[in-house]
């Protein structure tokens, strides 16, 4: 779930803030295939992660359990790709382990800043009509979590 500062990639190539999306808007999934939005969940919460990526897209807030596609090379040289909660990516790899990157078609992106904030925020979660439930937020692949 993401705050209104999060920018979502539409299938027409433009960006739209997540709070301005509508059901039936067409966005890109992780394969850059167009998919329609089927539902948007909205919640208010006091516990959010303040995230800044190194791709110049600006700060956004998300639930610490928000899922991002990341990849890294482990100590034995094996490449691993998987969805991970942003809190785990930072805690396990973050700034201290530069081999972990968030995946973007344009380039690998790392987390510049990550901190938990106790400010009240409205967060939005996108559900799509396909089973993949993925989308691009601020240039990286995120996955909707079912409620």
C-alpha cells in the first residue's frame, strides 16, 4: 500500500499519482503488459515507511510490508530474484549490502532512505483484473497484497 506521492505507470506511458487512479484505468504489470484496475483499497494508518529511491522519483510512503521485486547475488554468486517486503529488503540488505537491488526495466535501483514514521497517512493498494497483481510504482515493480 502506497501514499499519494507514489507514481504509477499507466499503459499509455504517462504517470499518475496512486490516489488519482480509478477502477478500469489501464496500468502496466511487471511484464509491461496493459491491465485494468479492478479495485483500489484505501486505509489510514499510523505506521508507514518513508522511502526514497536513488532514481530521482522522490519520497513516498508505504506500508512496511509492501512487496517489491528485488534481486541480489548471494555469497556463492547465485542470482536470486523474489518479492520481498520493503522492511526486509532494507533490514537485510539496505545500504549495508549493495548487492540487493530493486528491479526496474531501466536500471537497478537501490533504497537511498528508509525509515519508519508514525505520521497518519492514507495508503492505496491496487488490484488488477489479471492474477499477477503487479504494477510499477516510482519505476520499480510492486505486488498487491490481498486483504
